[in-house]
C-alpha cells in the first residue's frame, strides 16, 4: 500500500479543525486512518490518546499509545533525532493509562463485593 504523506497531513489539519468545532467523531475518523497507515509523526497519536482519555475510553487510548510506541521505536532506529524523546513520552503516557485501567478495575471489583 502506497502512503500519501500529503493526504495524511491534510487529514491531521482537518482533524484539528473538527476538534476546534467540537466535532470529535469526524476528527477521530481522520486520525484513525492515519494511525491505520502508520503515520510517521506524533500528531494523530497525541490527539487520539487525548480524545479517548477525555472520553474515558481507556482501551482505545492504550491501543493508540501502543501503536505510537511501535512507530517511534522504528523512527528512533532510523536515527531521526526527534524520535527518542517522543518515544519516551508515549511510553510514559502508556504507563499512566495502564495504571488508570488497573485502578478502575480495582474500583469496579470493590464495588461488586
């Protein structure tokens, strides 16, 4: 599959416009398409993780962060200087999201008792 980087960039810009108008469903669709195509930049991963976190959709937040880590591990191997700090940032966000998921599961379990 050939990747059109201009189209991916356009999706990111349009997604940001949708976010500004509160149209998160359309923003998610555009960002998800870039994630599906393994976009080599942080924008769709950052935005999706934030949107999903704000929607309390922890599973999708985790999925997107895991994908970002895979992409930025590849970028770091390719010796792109910006890759390493972003990789660490995504790993930190994933750790926090996993912690939140664990805490929520514990709360749910204690409510069932």
